[in-house]
C-alpha cells in the first residue's frame, strides 16, 4: 500500500511554486522546509494547495498529538471565540482557573503557571529554579547553577542555547548566559559529580526528541530523582515533546515511576490550535515568585485556557495514551523489518530511525534524502542529525495509516539504495 496522492513534488503545479517563491521573497530563512505547501488537514492527513494528500508523520513535533482539527477542540475554540479571547493578567478571566485545575489534576501536580511557547516554559523554569535556590536553599546571590544534559533541546532563546551543544543553534549568537553545567545524557555518575552546593536544579528531557528520540538507560530517571532529592536540588523534567500522551503516558516520567519537582509542558497542550505551555509542580517551589517578577501578556488568556482544558479532558480518558502504546508497538515492529535501517529507537508513538549514511550521497545527508523522497510519495517526516528520520504521527492515526508509512518508507529505502 502506498500513500494516496494525486501528484508529486517533482511535478508541482503553479500554486505550490507561487507560494514557495512568495515565501522566499519575503520570509526569513530560519527554516529549510520541504517544498510542500499545505492548505488543509483533518486527522492524520493533510492536503497541499495543488490537491495532493499526505500522511502527516510528524504532527508538529507532538503539537498535533490529536491530529488536525480535532472536532472536540475546534468546537471549544469556536465557542470561545464568540465570548472572550484575551484579557491582561491584571484581571481574572473565567477560563484560566479551570485550566489550571484541570492540568494540575491530569499531571498530579499542585500549581500551574501558564505561558505560551515551550521555550518560554523552560525560561520560566530556569527563573523559578534560581529564585528557589536563592530564597529557599540559600545559595549566594548570582551563584546559582543548573545541570543539563548533552544533546538537549529545550528551545532556541538566547539563554536556552547557552547550554546547548548544537553548533547550529549556538554559533554566532553569543555571548551566552552563564550558570549551566552540561554532562553526558544518561550518565548518572557524571550528573552526580556535577552537583555542587551552588546547584539549584537538574533540567532534563525524559526522552531527547531533537537528538533523535534518545531513550536513557533503564533506571536513569529514577537515579536522577534519588540524587537530586538527596542533594537538595530540584528535578525539572521537560515534557514539552515527550509528555501529554506521546510516550504512552500523560507524563513520560510516569513510565519510570518518577515525580519531578517541576515540569514543563507545551506543544500538544494547545491542541494544534494555539500556543499553550505551562510550568507545573510543587506549590512551595512555584510559590517563590512574587507579583510582578514574571509574566506574559498572552500566557493564560481565556482562549488558550479553554483549549487547554479541552486537551486535558481528552487525555483524562486515557484513550490517547493507550493508543500511543498500542499503535507504537505496531509501528515499531514494521520499522524494524525494513532494509537500509541501522537503528530504531522508539517509545510510545515516537521513533527515531537511523538510515544508511550512504543513501544521501555527496549532495544531501541521508535523513534529508529520505524525507524528500517520502514527501514525493505522500508521507511527511523530518530528519535530524544527518542520518535520523523522526516519526511522531498523530495519536489519532490508524493501523492502516501506519502501514502506509512503513510501506512507503520501505519503498524509499529500497529505491534510494539501488539508486
């Protein structure tokens, strides 16, 4: 079975070409998108301006966990548009309290601080951790440090890229924010050794998505929790991509029976409709913030809060977490049977597939070559770190959709290897 499409990118018609030229004429080149111009979507499928259909196997890096235009979420959004969309946080609004309650109950936390984007949530967690270190732990002013992991991806703001080891995110953007100590991901010994009296937090992803869906060794998160608790250090778990169903649980860290002090959530929290993020965790930790010290014009707006509550309602049933586990097992079995694949890493409905580096040739890296050819045949995916193809289809995808994905990827790998 192959993906359904009425044409292909090599013979793109006028509408696509015009849109791409317009983007190149007036858009900043901070992305290098595949030459596909999408115009509509429903569930796990999207359609471009020329009428070609594609299986969305990326789902906005988990922002579209519930697929495109989920009827429950769009109905809530339409209804809220007719009442109130934005108020300054100088006032209360009637949607925010319910959202904060719903997210706290869903994630087993006490307090919720809403923001907009994932990077904002991480920046917020950094500020909160430092304030906690000074006001509660007693770290001397200006000396707070946070331990992070190599290969991390927490966003692209100046402070966040300060502790990244991704040259493409860092080169040319210094000077960088001090106060971070980077250790190898998965190495509990190195992490424990990096903690000093000035350490206020350890910030980690339970699974590293941008790095290629890197899953830590068994017991690593539990060991991190034990070390941080014993040393009087906060554990901040970044679940922006991994959480809210993607890994087969509401919190990916649940799978290791771990409870962090703070969590960052985002992406799927906005239901693919509006940017919504939040820091959630212990009341005594988030409680260190004082009025006026941190805020956001749009964070906690009633439109976002209404959508966020609806997302919490969908996840409260457990249906989507279960789908991620079941469908992920099906997809994983298919991926591991393909030729030209050197490694498959997966958890829930989230996979990093390493392909033979020779596939790309001299002109393009292997992962990019595979993704370009997948798109020509009606499947959308994204490469990372040269040889890895990332797959994170919506949790509403069907088994037959996944068969399309596996079959198409197999055809691409066979054809590129022969070529």
